[in-house]
């Protein structure tokens, strides 16, 4: 089958099933099941190392200090078929900054930071890894979506600096953890405000938490322009849009000079699941995201020693 046709079919089925997939997939990435030809082409487009794609002038967080370009809004708007206008978007952002802090305290991107990061995906390959202390020993620990800690401490650690999520994947946080929202539609910005105030009673493709427990003073919202940059520069625009797990990893490259990556990919037998639950469909990969390609980029970054990639396979599961 011609590659373009495959992509089209994948895209169509992703669009149709995306709504269901979004409710179950985890936003981690899965290792390639088959040929990586497409990824290899992209990855060899230039002979520079991938880490050269890091663009420190892209602002990771929304702030009142700069405005989203019309082009970036246009890109963002089609992610989940937003129908409302740029004006509505701007009004929603303005409302955000009436209740959340305006001076986000992410470490300055790409500066001479000496900070180290752990980025913790949700893969089953964390099980029995005993990575907990290693994860916690980095300055900053980033966790993703539903990620539970209680009763998994030995393998996933206990510390969380930033917990990235979107409304449909939201969970309550403790008082010292930053909630980092990845917004995919205007309603997500509205949800954030309402989840901290009156409660949210709208509809989405799955049930959404009406209220959230987290420290309001530590809330941050990711800039749609940053998401677009990850898609364009790091993935060559492959897939519908990048998974939250992949974006979290690129975010870590922007704020830490040493990035340790855990819990991405499948287990040693190629099964796809979360560390806390077994997914019925073990081949789920990452839904509408370009999972294979994301995984190839992560492996390449590891080859370049731009990240340290822990696959959990050094500790084989012996059942
Ligand atoms: C990239 O390729 C060009 C020509 O093909 C060569 O001159 C250059 O040294 C290469 N750069 C690296 C970093 O390998
Ligand atoms: C880096 O990002 C800035 C801001 O989006 C953009 O103006 C600039 O062209 C980018 N640089 C490169 C090398 O792509
Ligand atoms: C952003 O937009 C607002 C109004 O739309 C304008 O007042 C402000 O000057 C703009 N800020 C920047 C940094 O361009
Ligand atoms: C959470 O932290 C804030 C300071 O950031 C403090 O004022 C508040 O009392 C804390 N709340 C709880 C429940 O510990
Ligand atoms: C992986 O999936 C296969 C097929 O469902 C199953 O037989 C096997 O036990 C699974 N492996 C692990 C480590 O869960």
C-alpha cells in the first residue's frame, strides 16, 4: 500500500476512533512494531544531531506578556475541531490570568541551568523497575495524566514537581505540585478556571472532573505555539498532533540540562499497558499520535546522549 494511502487511512480511522482512543490511551509512546522507514527518512533529513532542533526562543508557557500568532491559533484550532474564534480564545486566556499567577516560575528555558529532570511516562515497563529513588533524585520530576503514585513508590518515586494533564486526563494533586495544563481547545482553558471556582458542568468526549484539588498558585498553562513547535520541528508534522508524553519530554529539554526519561514504550514483550492497569488492547500504542515516530525520536536523542533513556528492561519481569 502506498505510504500516503496508509497515512490517509490511519488519519481517517484516527479521527473516527480518536474520541474513544483519547479516553483510554495514555500519551506515552510505544516502540516501533514494524518498519521505521518513514522515521528514518525524517531523521536523516540533515546530518546535525536532533538536539539542534531545540529552539530556546519558543516560549513554553502562556503568559499575558506575549500573544499567540494567528497562524499558531489556526493550527491549534484544528486539533479537536474548535469552532469558536480567536477573539473567544483571547477572552478565555484573559480570564485565566484573572485567577492564576501571571509570572510562571518555570526555570528559564535553555539558560545555563544546571537542573536535572526526570520525565516519567506511564508505561508498564516501570513495573518492578525499582527506578523510584533514581527518579526522585533529580531536581525536577515531571509526571503525566492519570499517573498514580500511591503503592507504586518503589518503581515510580514519590516526588512530583510538574504534573502535566488536560481536562479529560486530570487528577487531583498535592499542594506543592504544579498543575501544568496542555490545552487542546478553548473549553480546556474555561475548564481550568471553573474547576478551581464554580465547578465545570460542560460536556467533552469523556466525563470531565467538575472540580480539581490542586494549588491554584502553582498552575501553568502550556502555550499552543509551543505545541505547534513540537509538532513541526520535532515530529516533522507527523500524526494528528504530539502526545502529551512527547511534549512533556521536549518541555523537559527546555528547562533542564540533563533529562532522564522513564516509562516510555512497551514492556520487554512489546505489550502496551500502564504501570497501574492492564489495557484490554495491548497494541493500542498512542491513538492518533505518531507513536512510532515519537519513539524513534526519543531513541535517537538517547543515542546522541541528549537524554538518558531508561527502558526498564534491565530488570526483566520474572512472573
Ligand atoms: C554535514 O554534511 C556536510 C556535507 O555533506 C559536511 O560538510 C558537514 O561537515 C556535515 N556535518 C556534520 C555535523 O556531520
Ligand atoms: C525559533 O523560534 C522563534 C520564535 O517562534 C522563531 O522566530 C525562530 O525563527 C525559530 N528559530 C529557528 C532556528 O527555527
Ligand atoms: C497583545 O495583544 C493586545 C490586544 O490584543 C495588545 O494590547 C498587546 O499590546 C499585545 N502584546 C504584545 C506583546 O504584542
Ligand atoms: C497550600 O500552600 C499554600 C501556599 O502555597 C498555603 O497557603 C496553603 O495553606 C496550603 N494548603 C494546604 C491545604 O496545605
Ligand atoms: C504480553 O501479552 C501476551 C499476549 O496477550 C501475554 O501472553 C503475555 O503474558 C504478556 N506479557 C506480559 C509481560 O504481560
